[in-house]
């Protein structure tokens, strides 16, 4: 498993923006596709809302990638 920490610059980031910022999705369209296909988990649960707000302490998983959202 590939684990990455992502430091927030504000109080939250949307799920699609996080996927783009970490390089797991090269574009907004591909992020939307991953999310719609049910391939993205937030805190272990499938998430289909691309605008889902993520805050420090949450974990996003896509395939073998795990992103820990941390505060600054």
C-alpha cells in the first residue's frame, strides 16, 4: 500500500480536488469517473459525491493508495 499525507491549506478540500492535487486523477473528469465508479473510499466507506468536503483526520483510499488528510 502506498501511503501519503496531504496537508490542508484551509479547513477543508473537496474530494475531487484532493484526487487531482495528489496526482491520483490527472483531471477533474477522471476524478469524477473514479468517484462515480465507486472506486474511492472515505474513512473506509464508498463515496460517490465529488464535492464531499474532507477535513483533517480523514482517510481517502483509491486502489493501493491511501491518503491521510492532515491539518497544517
